[in-house]
C-alpha cells in the first residue's frame, strides 16, 4: 500500500501542475524557445491523430514544468545467475518487469534492498511514461527540448501504449511502441520535410549495439541453462561479459572511436541486458508483420490486437513465425 500511495501522490502532484498548451501559446511573455517547442508538439499531435490513428486529441495538450530531471525512476532486477526478470504485479496492468517510483530516493533505497538480496539491479531515470489513457498525459519538461525527430518518436511511442497494452507482456508492449514510433517518424519526416540525416548515424550505431547485446544475451542464456552448478554459471557469466566487452571495443573502433555506450557497458549486468531485450527483442518480428500488412498502420494494429488475444508464449511464437516467413520470402500466415 505504501508503494501505491507514493504512486498516487506523485501522479496527482504532476497532474496538478498542468498548464493548457493553447493558453500558454496565447501569452506574450512566453519564452521563445519554449513556444517553438510547444508549437512543434502541436504539429506532432495532429500528425499522430490524422496519419497514424493514435489517440492524440486529448493527450499531450498540456505542459508541466517538473523542476527535476525525471518524472519517475525505474528499477529492474534479475537474479545473478539467471535472465528471468523479477516481476511485480499491479492492479489493472498485470505483471511488469519494472517498478517505478516518483521519488528518486525511494527508487535508490529499493534498488539497494534488491542488491542486498543478490539481484543484479538496473536503476534509471525515465523521461516519459504513459498512464494508458487513464489520465490526459501532459508534455513534460524532461523531454520538451529534445530535437524534433526524437520528440516525435517519443510521443508516438507513448501514444501507442494507449492503443494497445497487453497486461503481463512488457516485451510485446515496448517492442510494439518502438515499431510504431520508428515507422511514425519515417512518415512524419516525409510529411514535414524533416532531415533525419543527423539521426541516421546514431540510429545505425544503436542498431549495431543492440544486435551485439542481444547476441551475447542469448549466449549467456545458454550458459545459465546448460551449466551444471552455480560455480560453473558464475564462471560462464564472467566469460560472457568479458566477451561482450571485447566485441564492443571492436565495434567501437568501427565507429571511429565513438564512446557513447561506454558508461552503460561499464556497469552492465543481467538486469541491463534484459532492459535492452524488453524494448527491442520483438521489433524485427513486428516490423515484418507491418510489412505483411502492406505498411497499413490500421491493419497492422488490428493484427496486433488479434495477437493480444493469445497467451504470452503463443503470441511470441506467432511473431517468431512471422519473422521466419519474412526471411524465407514466404507470405505471412
């Protein structure tokens, strides 16, 4: 109950700070940079509703100045010798592989408790989140100053959670949001003449880094499944992370020494590996499903709603089949 109390209090305090964007834009004394960003949000919202069919009419129509870097902090935990994430079950949304806090000190304290229990833990600030349509989500100061392309992608991502959210399947929910956001950004850039070249290089590096991490995660999963005892699992884990770091050095050299992922990798653990899998594991399958639906967003989302009726194992297996069929050139079934 203490956890729900902090969540309710934090949400109410945030919503109480909302200022309608239309009213803000009518002010003569509004900071010019903030005005430009809010006008950009209005353009993104209109596109999300008209071109992508996302529920943007009543969302992101207000603004909140947080006075801090993040609205919430997220804690993820995984056993030291396993990749099965710790999950927490909540009213309405089912079981999720993360726990969010509106107060950083509470998140830090809880992360410390989990580490004391022997978990690998990942604690990070979250710049945006969705209330899944229960409230009218505001634009937050934590992300308003992102470049336009990243701002559009973030809003498309969070709005997707309001279209479809499957309780208990974090990987499907986040991978779906990533897929819609990436496709939405591509279409938005075509409509509004947005130059994605500055973003292209960083996204290529991101794809290569994600592929590297997921590949080593699969190998680590094999180690945990096949090692005969805890000592062998620990030894295999250390070897797997050493190999990941070595391969990352080689990848970074191919980037001309770009070191953007150094800090993340410096504290890598099982929970961090799972955080990457949560957002990207099913993206290739969902992209294949989008193509199988003729890149028609409405048809694609209808197919995803059909998948949502399956249990988790069947849903993921169906998506793996879609990806395999796409790779072989066979029509999706």
